[in-house]
C-alpha cells in the first residue's frame, strides 16, 4: 500500500420530483344539462377506435351507432411521420360528430319466449375499401355488417323552361304557325302531332351526405348472449363468442358459420366455467385467445384442428 487515501464514494444526485400528470377533459360529447336525467337508451354500452385512430364508434342501449372522425390530423399520414412531428404537450386529438344510424331494433324470440334487447354489446371496425368504412355491430343474438360511405345527392334547383312561358292549350309558348309546322322558343321545329316541349330538371349543385347500409345480417347461430366479436387480420373472417361457444364466420357468407370452440358439457350440471371474451391476434390470422370466468386465458392455434378442443397455451 502506498498510503494514498481511497476516494470517498460520491453520493448519487437526488432524483428530481416528477411533475404529476394533469388530466382534464379535452372534449365532451352529449353532455347533459343541469337537472337533466339520462335516459336508459342513451347510455353508451360499446366504444371502439379504428386501426388508424382517426375514427371512433360508440353504441348505446337504444341500438344506435354514432360515428366520430378526427379533425386535427391529416389523412394518409403514417404513424412514423406522426411520431416525428413536433407537437406541444398541450396538443390533443380533436373529434367531430360524423353520422349515426339505427343498428338494432328490439326483437322477440317466439320459440324461447325471450325478449332480445337492442343494446349494442360490441363494435368492431373492418378494413376500409375505396373510401368506405365498414364495421360490425352486435346485440345479444344478431351481428350486422355495415358500410358507411359518402354519397353525392343531386339537387334540382330549376327547370329548363320558365313556368310563366308554359304552353297554352297544348301548343308551345311563343310558337308561330308556319305552314304545317310550328317553331319552338329554342329554335326547334315542332311538327304537327308532335310532343309539346318537355320541362326537364336542371341540376345546378350536388350535396354530399353519409349513408349507412346494412350489407349482411348474421343471425340464429348463438343460443346464449354474444359477449364479443373480433376481426381476423386476413380481412375475410371474424369470430363471435357467447358463454359456451365461439363461431368462425366469413364476412361474405351470412347463413353459415363454423363452431371452433365448444365448452358445453354433456351434462349442464358439470358446467364450471363460461367464456367471457374472445379475440384474434392482431397480425397472426391463425391465432386467437379466449378468457373464462375462472380467470384463465387460453391461446388457440387454428392450424391444429378444425375444432379447437385443446389449447396451445394456458
């Protein structure tokens, strides 16, 4: 030892206190007034963003679907470019009301003497095509496939003929008899026995409106209440799950589905758990997971068998 004093350990700087996050409302839709009671049909029961986050859909207990669209972001902006953008901390997404439509109506199952509520349980966005938006909505028993698209409506503002110059007694206004023919106001010649001058509409403007059309109805496939639906990444299929079964559908085929998971025991007294939710993998079209009332999650690989009785992971 050379007698040199060992350097004393330096104390680590105290961590700077973190500034608490400031949470506040950025937008409120459907805010009720003072003393106003909320109707049961107006209570929101489902909400879902689309993949890009530019559209938002909500469903309520009255069977209505309301769509909102983002107004502060340009369309066709990639996520990478959006992350590079230098936004201030105070900046937040802004949405505006787009449209709404009635998705489901109350029904009555006469075979089971059961009332089916119109309440929307789940909403899922599908892939956009040619500027049109597609989404799935479901209540307890019926799933519907919707297409929402902008349509140009022609507006008739005037006619090509002034009503004050309407023909009298079947002859064109201002016509002069010239031998065996008459001359019309626009310079044409009307032969004897010919049709009078037609009044045709003139389209001077076009208005754009959003129209929601129901493309498919997937019904009569579940004995119990549907608790979840999920789109597949292949863009062609989706699943629907109730308490005991999960069915696989093709978007283009509404009268047939395949049962891929069935947890219903032979004797219902042996039932120990029910399915609570099911979801496809976001990028692997062969993988899905479903949860049960026991708190377990099972991972299923559709490549193993047509009926997924056994799970890949628990």
